[in-house]
C-alpha cells in the first residue's frame, strides 16, 4: 500500500466517522456563501456550500457575475476586432486566446501563416502559458496557506511579461495575432533576452519545487484531496493539466498541433496517475519546465522570412464552419466559427477550458472539508473570465 | 538578596503601598518596553518578512520605515469603526480588548534584570500560562459576536486549536519547572545563570540545552497558540477571509493586528526566559547591577531572535488542515511532552 | 509522436479545404486514411441509429453528423459507449435566422434621438444553414472527442420551431449539465431529463434569450458604433470646407466621440 493510498483511506475513514457522529446527534446544516467577493476565487465566482460542521454536504457554483456576452458581441464585430474581445477571456495567458480563433478564421479563408509567423506564434503561445502557470504555482501555495511563493511568482512572471510586452506592445492583452500572420516581427535583441528570462523561470521552478512541492504539509494538504477518476474527468470535459493529472495522455499540442510548430521540437507530455490536487500541481510544474524547453528550442531555429501572408485588407471570410482547438494554459480552448461570407462571424461558439473544468465541482466537493474546497478549487485552476466569457 | 529588598532598595517606592508600586511599574513598563520593543520587533519582522519575499517592506514612514507602527496606528485610527447590524455589540466591541489585555498581562511577570521587574510572583509561569489562555475567550467572543459565518467558523477553530495546544505548552513548561525547582520566572533565570552543565559552568545552564525537547514542543505549541502558519487555520485568509477578525475594522482591527505581533513578541520573551536564560548573558555575575540596564536589551535581543524564528516558519510553510493539527497536538505533542516530563523527573532524582 | 491516423493528414486538415462529401454516398474514392476511417465511422453510425441519421460531412479527423431530434441522446450514447468518444467537449446551439437588425454598424446617428425604421419584417431573409445542412431555424451543436485516437465528432440536430426541446445528454455526459443550462438561457431550448434547468449566467428573472438573432444587442441599438463616429476627417477634406462648417464639424465630432466612449462602457465592460 503506498503512502497516498493510506492517506486516502484515512481520509475516507475520518469522513465516515464524522458522518456517523452527525447522524447520531443530528446537527443542523449551515449554508456558507463563498464569494462572490472572496480571496480564494480569482474574480467573482460564488460557491454556495451547504455545510455540516466543517464538512460540505453539497456545493453549487454560481457564476455570471462577470458574464460579458462575448458570443453575442462577436457577431457585430469584424474578425480583427474580435481578437480584442477574446483577449479578455483568460487574461493571464491572453495571447493563447487569440491563436485558436485566428487559426479557425485562417482555416476558413484557406490562408496559412508563413513559417516565421508560425514559430513566433508558438513561442508567444508558450510564453503566455508560462506567464499563466507560474502564477498558479505561486497561487496554489497561497490557497493552502503559504504566502511567500506568490511573491516569487509575481517577481519572475514579470520577466515573461516583459518579453511579451517587448514583442507585442501589450503586457496583458497583446492583440498581436492577425489572420495570415502576426502584426510585427520581433524586436532586436529579443531572442537573447527571452533566453535569460527562461533561465530565471527555470530557477523559479526549482525554487517552487523545493519550497512548495517538497513540503510535507503541502503534500498532506493536497495528496488524496479532490481525486478525479479519468473517466469522470473526461465525461465532464476536463482538459489540460487537470485531465493529464488523472492519467489521460492527451495533449493537443502533440496530438493535433494544427498550425503551431510543436512537432519541430523535442518535448514530452507529463501525466500523473493519482488525479488528486497534488498531481495537478505536479503536472503543471512539469509543464512549465517543458514550456521553457519548447521556447528555448524554438528560439534557436526561427526561420527567416515574412511574418504576414498575403491577405486582403478588408477581411471577408468565406462561408463555412470551422472548429479549431488548441491546448491553452488552462486547458483546451476552441472556437466554433460559423461564417456566411461576411465581414462578421455569423456565430462564434467559444469553448473555454475553465467552464468545463469548474463544472465538475458539484461532484467533486461533496463530502470534503471546508479547507479542501479551497485546495480543490485552487488546484483546478480557473480564471473567471474563462468561465463567464 | 531578597525580593522585598529589591523594592525597598529604590527609595521612592518605599513610601508607597504595594498596589501603587505595581501600577507605576506596569505603567512605566508599558510605555518604556512596549513602545520601544514593539516598534523594534515590528519593524524588524516586517523587514525580515519583506526580505524573504524579495520586496522592500516599509520604506516611507521614518528612516527605512522605522516608524511604520506609528503610521499604521495613525491610519487605522482614522477608519470607521463598523459594527455589523446583527452583531452582539458589547461582545463584539469588547473582544479585541480581552485579547490585548491577555497579551499585556503576560508582560507583567517578565523579569528584565536582577532588580528590573514588574511583579515577582512565586507562581509566575503559572500566572503567565493562565493569563495567556484568556485570549481564547476574546477570540471566541469575536467569532461569536460578529454574527458572521466566517467569523464563527474561525472562532470555533481557534478555540479548538488553542485548547488543544495549551496542553503541550504547559507540559513543556513543567520540564523546566522541575529542573529549576521554581515557578518564579526570576528564579528560573537565576538558576540558568548559576547552573552548570555536568560541572561546566562557563555559560551557565540555559535550559535550551538540557530541555531541548521541551523547547521544541514549546516553540511548536507557541506557534499554534499565536495562530501563526502552519497553524493559522482560524484566520486562514484564503478560505475564511480572516476568520474571527473578518468583521472588524479601524481601531479594533488594529488591536487584533497588534495583538498578533505583540503576542508573538511576548511569548518569545517567555520562551527566552524559560529556555535561553532571560536577561542573562554569560561573562558577568548575575547579581551585577549592570544587568538592570543591559538586561532588558539582552532580553529584547533574544526576543528578536525567537520571533524571527516564528516568522521565518510562518512565511515558509503552508497551513495544516484543522483535523491534521488536532492530530499533531493530541497524538504527537502531548505524549512527547509527557515523556519529556517523566525523563526530566527521573533524571532530576537520579542525578 | 502523433497518435493520429497519420501526421500528414493532421497537417492537411488545417491547410486543405473541405475535401470530403456532403453525404457519405457521394464520395466513392476515399483518398486518405482519415477519409476511409470517416466513412467507416459514418457507416457504423448509420447502422446504429438507422433512419434518424440525416447527413454527414468529414474534414480531416472531424466528422459533422446530423441526426433527427429523437435520436439525439441515442447518438451520444452510441458515441460514448460503443465508439469511445469519452471526452465531452461542448454543447451549444445555432440560430440560423439572419439577423433582422442587420449589423447595427451602419447607424451613424444616435438611435435614441432618431428611432430607426422598423426592420422590414415583411419578407424575412431566407435561412441558410452551414456544414452538414439543416432544416430549421434552431440547430443543436455538440462536439465530443476520442482522446486515444484523436477523432472528433460534431453532432447536430434540428429543432422544430414550435417545440424547442431535445433529449438531455446529462445521463450520458455529465459535463453537458452546464452547457445545456447555458443553451437553455441563451436560446430557449428545453432539455428533457436535465436534473435542474436553471439559469446559469443570467439573473433568474431575466427575460428573453440573448443569443437568438432576433434579440437586439441594445448597446448597439441606442448608441452609434464608436468606430464610425470617431473617424477623423482627412486634413485636405477639411481645408476644402468653408470655415464655419469646419468649426461645426469639429464640435460635432468631439460630441460624438464622447458619446462613443460612453457607449463602449454600456456594452457590458468590454474594456475591463
């Protein structure tokens, strides 16, 4: 019996004992509103938890406090204007939001970005993944009570944001991707600076590994907590590190890179068999390292050439339907675009990762303790903009 | 040199009755010790924490932010003192004072030198432990009186936790008391100053060496008593907002806030007295009059050291879950402390 | 490296256009492995669902499959249990009605002061549907993936205008729960067998179904689109105007731009 199994069994036994006691003395439940303004929810998610003592009887997330109706707004905007909106979906990895939309539009228009643009796209895509996930690595520690790592996360994320800013002009919302390529080429000296930034992020990963991942209390708080079996996760539509932590070896970067150049570099997909909060943290930590590897390899071989294909000035997308999904920092993000040959998309269905990732919470939070709500929500890692769209 | 001689040794006091002398000592102590030590420890901790988190910390108030405490007080005094509508007003308003009173009363038994003390009580450590427990009542009052579910959860967690860790704290002290053969803190310091470790008396006998297990238990239990990470489940910012302090604002929040730092300082002072030899430093005779001057400084130095340890742990570790920290207290610390007492008692008789 | 049928088809998927067919019968010579697999899948689906199978279309490793409404849940059950499409991707709906309001981009004037002519509702524009066809205004749309082989299916079904309802997918894919709640409030589609069809995003008393094409985007209706009024006149054009007109034009431009910025706020925190 491994350590984890024993911990899981202990946990189950403790919960069963609690349930027996509660039955005998017939305690009355209490409804606890977690949010919409609460330090544990990155934004305005509200969780209505029915408690029995410290134990959750049922929990129901309530969202919509930040619903901005992007699917409706996109119908009255031209394709280049839509990227401004969708930048704000997952605001920690904004560039990654633009890519699947642009790829879907390119697919309909039958244009392909030049190789240089594809490489830079992939680099920026991975940089925004790093910018996003480094914050998770620090934030997860805050959720279980250690304050210091998040300062390190903000400190070192700054290097990545600086690089994104240097290339695109925007730290948070680059709006850099264009149908047929990119807005601009890279500035001079950017490649070397990015290499240095990657070195800093790598040492940050080591630091997190020592400070957080190796900590016994952190492991005691996260191991065996919020276990998601693979088939349940798949049926709820969990993606990204959440499903890979349940042992599902599925990463769109490898399996369907459609338009990004992940097949040009040497990297691997990490999975973890446990499916608990610790596994999700561990997988994200490894993925950050892989992202660094990918960026460093891509920096070495950016092909020369233009960054923009020949695209008409006024973009009219031919009629048709296209769905492109990519492996975004939070999970699979896809855009289903219906075009009628107009300046505007007829319908844009945004499949955002956090929406599906969080939809598992009512199932997952049943029977856990109040502190575990926070651990589980933290480890699922959602961005409110990505839920509410 | 008797204790009564110490009081009469200072001319002015000989005219006054006991309660007047004590009041004067306490008032003077509060001003002299708290303001200086508090500001010092506070800024020291802020700077240390900022260094750990790779930021600058307070920089604007005074040179290098040394007057930050005063700035905080000034800021919080301006804020509105909000009482939730359905709160139990009296209980809600009184709670921070109960917590702070518990902290300040702890100071009373602390000796700062051979003649520099507030009261000398033969039940000193007993009094300290009893007074220290009063803060539980204040926290429960705050948790219950706020009429907020977060506060209630925090208050209940705090109560359960403080009661659980009171026990190892006391049991760790028992080892020291057995070895010093006294509950008087002044006496405990003198025993450490005059003691010998197996015949070698160059540094006295600080109990951290002979009572090392007791020291560890005391420090862990103290961390829990202070509700500092890894035992800060009651205030758990990420889940209970700030637990029992959630509804407080303005001055009353400041009292809790100061109480957190002050209690850390005062408990470190008790630990310093019990285990590090209090105001004594090796090299001088314990009766040397110089200790009345440098004694408090030595004590503050040791307090800074120990409180650094507390905050170092606080800003490094994540927090235990409630059931995990109860398990640690009852299944590990209490048996260990009991074993420590048995071993100490046996050795005391044998040696 | 790739667990797709072959890496070549994966890249071809993005680069090439719709290679496959409108109906499975029409394609006689499958040119690539993916198309052969697509045809085999469609064949099996045909056998499993029978008459309810309407139309299909394949592009790379993605299959569009349209079924009749009654077979909507059967399709999901078959895909998940027999074909291994375990991963539920999303579920939504499409309103194929051409917007009666046009794009609302042409309103260079303030619509509050000058109410626009009512849209000529006398002759509604014809409904055109997209890939894998369609027969009615509302169409359900869902996507499931097979994570081991990389295949994916986009399922569609038509909903008759007088009865906007469909069998729920929740018993088969638990993740469909929230997606169906969203489709319910945004399009007004009912799902039979859903455990709790409450509003997801919108407040409980909200009226209307915002993503329907006949639901006006009010921010656009009441204020002109800032992109149009913010256009600065080219300098040489201004020079040709008489002086008095130039002053007027300048004043009105500044007013309009102020109105424009406020209308951007009204659109629901786009700038946030």
